C-alpha cells in the first residue's frame, strides 16, 4: 500500500508537516526495518500506523501556525467538534473558566481526553451542574508534539466516556536544546490584548547519555473584552437591545420594562406594585441609572440591557509548567516521570444582582419546599420613603448601585506520572502510576445577603432600614453596602489516582503477517468535592444551590488482537471488562481493513461503549439548577401568546430547572459503526471517506426543559391569565420547574466525513499542500420515549441539549500551506452551515419580531465563514519570525437571538464578535 494510504490510516486529516513526520516513520519501498508505533485507540504496537478506525492527527506545526492561543481554541475550529463544547467566552456557564471539546456534538462528557495516553482529573465543577469533563485549559500549547483524535468509540481500550471518541494530546518526550518563544496579539479595535511567552529546555541523549530531561514553562495573559466595546461597532454584536432589528422590548438580555398588570421586570430605577390594583409603578430617575436612552416600550419602567455591564471575553492569566525525565535503565528498560502544574485565573463580569430572585436549595425544616420566591414577597415596608402606597408592597429592582458581579474562577491543576517500560521475552510492556488533582476556587463578588436586603427594605426597626433604590441610592451609607454586598465563595477539588499496566507482542505467523496481541489492567479512584457557593445552602444569598460529591473506584482488564488473516486483510478485536462499585460493564470492539491494491483500502468498525453516572448525577447529595430558553406551553401555546395577559416574552425566555442526583441511575451504553475507504488516485493525492453512526442508549438526562415547563408542579408567579374576567389558575409567569435526572431512551447520531488532500511540488516555487475536510451530520435525534422524539440536526436546538450552540448539518475546514525558501504561508478556512432558528425540527420559530414574524430571515441562523492567515520567516537557523491574522475578512457573527452563551451571537462564532485579530511573535533556538 502506498505511503499516503498509510498516512491516511494514521491520521485522516494530517497536515503537510504531520504527513512528512509520518512518512519518516513509514518503511521504504526496499523493506527497511521500521520502529513499531502505538496509535490512539489501540494498545498493539505495529509496523505501520494503519488502523481500521479513522484517526485524525494534528501536528505540532499545524497547531502553532494556526494563530490560535490555546489547544482548546484550535480544536474547537475542527469539523468534528460539535454542540456541547465549552469556549473561553462561556462566562455565564456553570464551568466558567474552563474549556472543552465535544466530538460529534455528543457533549464533553462523552469525549475522553488523554494526556500522553493517560487520563486526567476532571474539572472540579461539572458543566450544567451535571457533566464531568476534562479541562483543556490545563494543557500547555508550546510543548505539544501532536494531537491524535480517534473518531469512533474506544471504551474497549480506555473504558468509560470514550463514546464519541478520544482526544489524545501527546507532549514532547525527547528534546534537546533551548528555545524561547513570545508573541503578542490585539484586535482591530486595539483591545483583547494577549501576551504569551514560553521557554523549553531539554538535555540528554537516550542512546549516548542514557537519559533525557525536558522542561517547559508557559505564561499567558489576556485582557477582557466588554460587550459594550462592540455595541454599535459591529451591528448587533454585543448589544442586548435588538429593537433596531425589529424585536420586541422583552428579549432575554433586556430588563426593567413593565409588561402588564402584575407583571414587571427587574428595574435599575425600581418598580413598586400597587397592593390594590397589582399594577407596578416605576420610580423616577431612570436616566441616571441606565445606559439605555431609548425607553420606548418600557411602559413606565426603566429599560436596561445586559451589554451595559457584561463581558464578552474574560480576563485570563495562566501559567503552565511541564517536565519529563526519561532514564534508560538498560538496553531493554526505560523509567520515566512526568510532572505538570497549571494555574489559570479568569474573571468574567456579569450584570448586577436583583432583589427578587427565585432560589432553590435542599429542603430543610424551615423550608421543606426547597425554594424561596422573593418576587412574591411584600418586601417594601409601608413606612419606606419610596413606597407611595402606604402598605407593604412588592418590588422589582436591579441593584445597579451595587455594581456588576464579577465571577472569579481560579483553577490549579497538578499531575504526576511515574512508570517503567521496556521489552522482555518478545513483549513490549508499560506500567505506571498517575495522580492528578484539580482545585477550583470560585469567588463571586457583589452577591446579596438576602436577610440584610429584606431588613433594609421591610423592617423599620433594623439598623439597615431604609435602603434607597435607583436614583435615590446615593443616600445609602457605606456600612449598608458592606453588609448587603457579599462575596460568595466555593472551594472544590477533583482528584484521580490510577495504576495501569499493559503489554503487547507478536505471536505466530498468519498468511498476512504476524498475529498481534495486547493485554492490560487498570485500577483507578476518582473523588469529587464541589460544595455550593457559601450562603446558597438555605437561600440566604441570591444564588441557587449547585453542589456535587462523589467517590468512585473502578478496576478493569482488557485484551486486543490484530490478525492479518490474509495478505491485505486485517481483522482487529478488543474487549474490556470494568468493575465499578455498583455495576460492571463489558465493552467489545471489532474492526476490519482490506487493502486490495497499494492505492486503495476499505475499513470498518463496530464498537460498544459506556459512560458511568457522574457524581453530580448519581449522588443524593448533589443538586443543581440550570437555565434554558423555553416557550411556555401555558402562556404561549403553539408559539402564540395566550389571551389574558401573556406577551411575546413568554414565547422565548430563560427558565430555571432544579436537578437532583439520582442514586438509582444506570450507566449509559452505546453502539457505534463506521465504514470507510481510503484511496490514493494520483501521485501526492489522498482521499478518505467515512460514514459513522453512534447510538447512545439509557441516557442520563434531565427531563427536557420544555416538557418540565408543562408539569403542574412548575413554580409560577401569581400574575395568572384573566380571560373574559375569569382567572386561569396556575397560569402565571413561569419561574422554575423540576427536571429530574433519569435514564431516558436514546440519542442516535449519524453522518459522513470526507477528507481530501493534495501535495504539489512546484519546483523553484516550493511546495504546496492543499486539504479540505467536510463533516456532515445527517441526523441528531433524541428519543425521549416511545412517542416523543426530537430531531436536532440542522437546528439551533434546546439549550439544555446543545449549550445553545446549535447543530449545523455541515462543517468544513479547508487548508493551504505553501513553503518556499525561508517562508511558510498558511491559510485556514472554517465554515459552518446555516441552522434553523428552532428548538427542534417541527417547532415554530424560536424567536419572533415585534410584528409576530420570524425573528431571523427565513427563521434561520445564517452560515458563518472565517479565513485565518499566518506566515513564518526563518531569518536564520536560530531565529524565526511569525505573524497571523484571524478572521481576515472581519466577518461579523450572524445574529442569534436564541442563544444564552453570548449576547446576540452564537458562542461558537466568537471570532466574528471579537473581529479581525492580529498576532506577531518570534521563536529563537539557542542550541
């Protein structure tokens, strides 16, 4: 089989430098011996890098010349990444301060991330309060050797979580010399500045000195970007006020308006309810407390928008340290040790707190219901100087005088690996111990002490009374703010310790070659302690209770065979048995590769997988409250506001749902299939085409929020609909519901990947490497029950399913790399397909204009394309200068009114919100 065919098996999307590297490992046509290699997804070392599974290889050079600042930023541009990944700008999410990748859109929790082939401790706070994942932010970028992405299941080798695939980040292990690198970047608006510096040192030759030691230190500092820095500069980007685009007043990033009888939003000036008529009266002085000058539609309230305060990108400061020592004990044995340390501090500015939240917490003797709806309480005393009604009254108030809340997330990650490997009696073996720990400190400023708040508004005998709202807030003493505004904190830890051993060898000869076998065993323990923010355990601060605790152990054994039954026909099989505290799992995998000619091969796999219930899902001590955009089935049936007081706001707004751990959950299981071909039609060209399908059954999901909103137990305000003078019971504004965890039916995802590569030699004009990768998602269906199914392919999707990022049917990565003399020029084109602006297939438009028409043209989120360019110039053997421009055309991210991850644009289109971004730097090799 030709070299390019081999390369495609090794990595379907390998770039030119990765190709060259892999070619150096390939045997020559004369049959010269070659070192055996191990590929992600298999424990058998083989004479070529071919496997039956599709594996994408990202080379070190491809990563560094991309212009991206982190490993996560680069991986999230790949076509294989989908809904559920966590970008840097997702600052209002549960796991703010972290980043993650989601293969096939099945979520970060079904994507196993390895570092040098071994697991890492998960991030110490679960995404959405449920989903355990590995934080990619802890991986130093400069020391990465390559990244291997296995694009089918691998539980038969690695155990739990490898349902959608595996991302194996491999760091440099055998380096000699001293290198320094530095770069700086800035946006076209001269903000979002990022500075990065790294140093790498290595010494020792394993063959001569019998040791090698490599160390790397990396520092990154990034400035924040506020949404207000983009408002008015990039059309809808960064503004919560979408009225200029035809939307009504009550969009999800707007507040302060009075919607109707007994229905008002939080106002920075303050609104007080008449106890007799139940109409809200806006307090005076609006202009002094809001940046929104156009008050049309406020109906006497005080309109504001989140863009007045909220960040688009967080402020980040991080340090990554890594070192590895390898020692040649004897010609057949090596010992090694790895140490890693990462510290990443992020801060993300949110809006100020409001005085009337509904907060959920574990039920207690004082509150057996487990929630407090402060909005339904008469908080303002009759004697309060701002109460015009002379009787206790309700209020709606956003405390702009206190200032925005800043979410600080400081994460420290530590990792230690030691082991010994070698060969004996024909076996290649490796045994090691891994320990890693994630320590997360959360600190949310300007939270509210709700007991002080209630006393300051409603108890004339209190030392804090009266608290003045809005334009009168200048009257409040500093001592009141010192007691009222508190910093809520939480200190969480997640740890993983594991012993593993594996061995592989070739046995007897078969007609197509030698039979390969591998065996292995593993024991690991994982702990999580994620307490909620201080004060949230009983509703005494303005935050929901979010906590998770767990301690699990698992032991596993596995085996793998590689059988070249005939010349050109290779069968592979693997099976793994995992024993957990409460269940066990046996997961097989089988593959076939047929190479009838040197330029053509067929391949296919069948795999089974599983995911164990995480501590946030399975522990009775765990509880979280998440938010998702829904259409209220009571106040907006069929997408139309109901008679009697409902408005368009009821047809698309964020609702909270309480999720409590369920100890009776069973593990998720999966079955996956892939079938593909690899073809080398011409010199320097290669084509890989793979169809894939994954069915994940017995899924652990909360009840979909749109279904939970229809439950009679949903918590609603008392502003019930009134139709023809008749009050409709339990029809008030939806506030909170319950979405219990359950093993639901299944999700089935299928699609096709196409990879085309062409290498051209241009003589005096150098070399040109072209490539295009297309990932098509044909179906993304979640079957909740025998009668209820949701098709998300090509739709924006429920936010509890897709993180409000959507599931485009098609994504494309196109690359061109030109080497000529001392120059390298690289171009990356990334495109995602348009999406229907609906929650799932068959639903009405997810957002509407003030005139009732679809909120986006044709009820679609437009497609999005970015072009990134980079260049490098080798001044000498020691010095290289480089520069890059991301989003060269300064494309603006399409309007997305449904998302919650970003203001009016999709969080995965962040480069279109930031704008054209420049970066320059230098790399120097001392020796």
